[in-house]
C-alpha cells in the first residue's frame, strides 16, 4: 500500500467538495492500478473520492474523456488536470468541443510523471496549471532541461539524409497494425467519423501495409497540425512502439517556426489554421 | 504413429537448427528484440533471444492469420473480370520460441477456421508451420494461464515443447510428427533422455471460468457493463495483440481497373465494426462493445466449441493504455 501524500489528500478533498456541493456529477481522476500507469477513475459519490491518487504513475491525459458521449451523459464533469493535459483542454475549449461553464477543472501542480520522468516532463513549462477552478499541490520544481530542447528528438531525425529518413519512417510505420490506439487515446481526435472510416471513396486504405500505414499516419499528422499539444499519449499507448511523438513534434516545430504558435497555451488563443488576420504572413502557402 | 520422446541438446542448438532449416529454404521465425519490442522475426542480423523474455509483442497468430493478406487479385476490362490467386504459396515455416499460451491459442483458431468449412489460406499456413514453444521459466504478474485451463508448461498446439536450461542447453519434448521432423534436423546432437521437465513457475489462479459463464448467462443487460466500459477508449490494441481474437474485415483496394482483395484484422471494440450500411448500429455504445468482447470469449465461444477463447497470456492487460484490465473485469464477475 502506498502512503497517501498531502497532494493526494488535497485532491480527494477537492473532489469530494465538488461532488458534495453539486458543482460536478462526476470527477475524472486517477486511481491505483496493477500496471505501471494509474488508471482513469470516474468518481460519482463523495465517499468514493478516497479512490483518487496523484503520483508519478499518473501519465494519462484524461482530457480524452471530455468528448466521449458515455462520459458526458453522466452529468457535469470535473477533471483532474496536469498542466500538460490542460493544454489539450484549452484546444477543446477553443474549438468549442466543450464549454468552460460545463467543466470544473481541478489542477494539480506536477514536477513530472514517470520514473524516470518522461522526456516531455524534463522541459515542461506548464507545471503549474493556470486558469483552473482549484489547484492542489506544492509549487513544482523547475524543469531540469532548457525548454529550447523541446524539439531535440525531431532535430536528430532532421539531421539524417532524405534517404535515411525515408528508410527510418518506412521501418517504423511498417510496424503499424492499425489498432488506432493512437487515435482513440488522443484528446484532439474527436471526429465522430474519422477519415479512415469514410469509404465512398476510401480516402485512406485500411490495410496495415506500408502504403496504407503511411497514408494513415500522414493524414493524422496533418489533421493535428497546429492542434497537437505534444502530450505524448499516442506514443505511450502504441503497442508496436512507433515513435509517433516525433510526427507530432515535427508539425509543432514547423508551426512554431512559421507562426510563432504553440497549441494549447491558453483557451483564448487564435490558432493559425482557424483564424483569419489581414497581416497573416501565410508562410505555409506555396 | 512414431513414438514421441524427450531429447536433450547442448548449448548452440538454436543456431545450428536455425542454420540447417534456412539452408533448406525454410522461413525460421524466432523472438528478437528491436527498438524495445520483442517479436517473432526472421532473425538476420538480430540476436535471437533463447530465453528470458516475457512474450512477443504480437502472438504467433500473426504467422497463420497475418494482419493483412491478399486473398485474390483482379483486373477488369470492360465487362470481363480476370481473377488471379495471390503470388506465391505460404513458405514452409518454423516458429521457434513462442510461449505455450500462444501455441495453445492455435487450437482455438483451428476450431474457428475449420468449423463450417476449411479456411484455405489459414489451413495452408497451418499445415506448413511447425511450432516449437519455449516453456515459461517465470511468470509475470499479468499472466493468468492457469485461470483458463492452461499452464506455463502447456503442450497444447505445440509440435515441440522446449525446456531451456541455464547453460544454454535444453530438454525437448516431441509432441507430433512435425516435431519429430524438427528434432531430426538436429541429428545426433539431440539425444533421447528419460529426464523429466523442471517444475513450472507458479501462476496464481485469478478467477473461475464456470462462475463467469454462469454470471454472463444471466447478465446480458446489466449496469456492470456501463461501469466497466467508461474507461475503454474503443481502440483495437487488446484484440490485435490477443492470441485468440480472429475477427477480420475484407476490403478491395484498387487502382484504376486492377486491384487486390485483402483480409485484415478487425475488432469488435470499434464502433464501425457492426455499423450497417443503413447507418444503424446494433452496438451503438462502448458498453455494448466491451460486453461483446467478454461474452464472445467466455460465453459464446464455450457454447460453440466447448472452451473459453482466452489463454491467459495477459497481453490485453499489459497493452491497454488506460488500465482496462480484462482480468479485473473477470475477477469482479467471479465475486458477484
């Protein structure tokens, strides 16, 4: 049995309070699980808030549940968010998938998840989530790595020659079995009908051969350009260990360079592909 | 019927038998590790793992029922359609080093693919594939073979069962004619022995399948399904890594007037799986889909084939990104 930290205690109190006061019908948080990662928990009664935990096993980005019909049907949602997850919620807010009034945000100050900490945590600038209804936890430690290193992984791939990159991605995407865990775990892949499910015509081949896999992963990468918040969930859940985070990072890096934009930093932001401005430099248009 | 015996071999047996088989143009698949993933691979340039790995990321199912296979090729010219069989027949294949749970799953796939008629591509591969399993020397906390009638030393579905020794040698229990032919490749290096296998590692039983079946019989409609499916994100990871899941989709992929008809893995967790052309979906919510997956494995399959469609490999538990453990669902039913 793990000891209950003061962070977990405050989290349970905040969750119980939200349920008792009626501010929320369900609190989406984390609970203990047999495996390496804590599991999502849906707490509907104040006394069940005792199931909630927060520690370095709380990898998952719970924002994925906000667009899920079965979960929304439970009533007003409260959700436990790390700063990185809040970036995904900011995108859901800016894209009008959820409304801020229908959401109670219980922020947790986080000094990194994973043991050792995940790569994204090492340069995380959003350890103290802003704009939540409640925030629990002690002030987080500063990230150990310079945030300028956030694109280091993709820069290493960019240094390869075109042929080497092609060989690398053929090998990696050749492994894909099209289980769509990447899509299903993605908080921003909320389309009711995914392009891969559209069959008249079949835009993307569903067969897990290289051609179909490349089409699928490029389609997904493009749909997430300027939206992906690099939470890394796609790569974490991929059973074939495909470095999917690198695809998202590449697009994030381009959008950062071209538009000076990083997705999900606030709910009020104007995203490059969904906002119009007369002084748009339009560097993405050939 | 030949007499199947137990043999002992010294260290180096794997390299020598794999070499001899490759010379005979046999496709040899062994567990190899690459990019942090252990999988069955033709191990050119990769070091085979003789033991000490938990299991391969994908089950041996994928050798007999590939994630994607060509069923036929077609070409259309005005009103004529020419059909052709896929290029080459399945090669002679030897899988060395799958786990007993994965091999046992082949008996379940056999039951399905030989049920009302023989599935030709599956049966052809099955005939041409020899399964040499490695008995488990340790169990992972997610393993539950003993709860579904298996064991770390289960010989079901294998042609040879290998008990690896710490010095690199092994005891080999020959179980079929194909297994005898495999041992034959080792020549005099394989000596008959009266030695018995070591004790299997302990795998605690986690639930009783009879109690689960009894609960499922009565609870098609239950709030339980809604509660346990809230977490489920509806991806296909658990099914695709499952040694017994065998649902498939058939698609035509064409460029202009020619194309291929392919069979691909499919999964009952997907919303699209049961969606009709009319737009109606008889399993419109994830709870109905989660229920289907459990019902198929622990109620419908036993009713049709007399055994559960699960071998307890634990991959679904290890693979699920949101901790939707099949074992915890089954254990909860067991306690009801």
